[in-house]
C-alpha cells in the first residue's frame, strides 16, 4: 500500500505555547476548576433533565421506533456523563456508561431487554435523589445493578 | 515532547491566550464545560458549534489553532468530521484535534483510530487532563501519513519496547538488518568474510 508522508510540522499552537507571556500551569488549572465549579447547579439540572427524558420513553412497538429509542437512550446517557462527570458524580456516570454498553450491545445483537433500561433508569433516579453522604446506599445501588447486568449477560452468554 | 499522562509542573509557564479555538459539541452544556475550562487556561473559544455542518462552514474559510470536538453527535459525528477536515486542504487540514467521548461504541473503536485525530480524551475529564492533552497535541510533531483512506498523524507514536512480542514491521526489518550487519562484522573480524 502506498504511504505518503507529510513532513513534520510545528503547529501555530506549538509556537504560541512557549511564547512570552501567559500564565503558570497551577494558576490556569485553578481558574479552570473555578470556572467549572460555577456550573455545578446547572450540571445537576442537566442530569435530572436527561434522567427525566429517559424515564419518559415508551417501549417501542416497531423496529424503526426501536432504533430511534435506542439512539435517544444512548444520546441521553452520553449527556448524563457529560453533565455529571465534571462534578464528581462517578456513580451516576458509571450507571449511564453501563446503559451505553447495553445499547451498544443491543445494536450488535439486534435485541434489547427493556427491563434492563427500566432498572438503569430507576438506579439513576435513586442516585440522583440520594444525598452524597449516603455512601453505603449509593454503593448498594451500583453494586446491585452490576450484579444484575453480570447475571443477565452471564446467562445470555 | 512530554509523554501522554505526564503531569505538568504547576510552575511551568504556558501561553495559550492567542489560540483560535473551536469547540464542537451537540450538547450546549457540555460545550460550556469545555469552554469554561479552556477560558481558565487563557483560551477564549472563538467558535462554539452545535453540529458538524455548522463547524465545517467556518473551517472551510477560517484558520484555527485547536479543535476540540465530541465524537457522538446526531447526523455527522465527530469521527466523520475529522476525516473530512484532514482531507479539506488549507487552511486547517493539519490542525491539532482533540476528540472527547463519554462512551465509545465497540463498533466505533476502529473509526476512532482511523479518523485522524491527534488524541481522544474520554469523559469525565478533569481540567488537568484536558490541559495536559492540549500541551501534548501542541507539541505533537509526528509526521502526517496518507495510507489508503487514512490521513492523519503517524499512529505509531510509542517510543521504546513493545509490551509483548515485537510485531511492528519497520522494527522487525530494522532488527533483521542490524542482526545481518552484526553477523557480517563478526565474520569479518574472524577472517571468514565471503
């Protein structure tokens, strides 16, 4: 196979980054973290909104509707990770990621168990209402979900 | 070049103030998170787009210094857009590209590898990991390769030994050449040269 190599080049960004001026990395990181922290409230609202959208989904009756539902589930789960991730809501991210895996698997296997979606949504709703201090209860939610997923796909496999 | 994952020193000075940056993400909130982090680094995002076609219109005419784009978007996704970008010619075909992904479908792993981005960051990302990647892609001076449908930075960017058995053809050829050279030199030294 023909390989065309374009010579190494220095990007404008590379020249810029070492030019005079700028700021210390420590200062840049502190400012970035402060900027992100200001969006905390908005992030929680986004998470709640997307969980609400998932909960409102109806089980589809046609193959076309099923494909569209799976696309929307995947998109909402992605947006939950986007919104929850920066604020340390790791357990919510993990459940949303598990949901993405389920949809991905469904696309490959042409089947989707809607009960799994319901369990994920209930887990997300529960995690979203439990206080951050309820560490044990939060752990129990994710552990039970993981066990259920493992059992389900253990049987299927 | 700093290695991937290498922490930046807090006292190191960086200047990203003039970087013309584009963020492409279908989620307005996710784009806001990214632009807020970039602002902390001194980067005022010039273009924040909600879709690939919107971004492509700008990229066809305006030179940028950094593109941060989400993989998963309705319609044309991030992978497809980066592939287009690499083949788009001046002014932006070689621009540093960081892709962000909340989740990568198994079926998309090859597309992620083959789209031509400099780096893919999985979410949730922290401010420090994003800055590390920006510094890394800024200093990423790998040559660009056109191989079949691929157009992007040379993907063989790991230095040093392969984790298992060496399978890289260029390294195998080099090792064979070195072995033959050493054998010839040994033969000459022993007076057995042909």
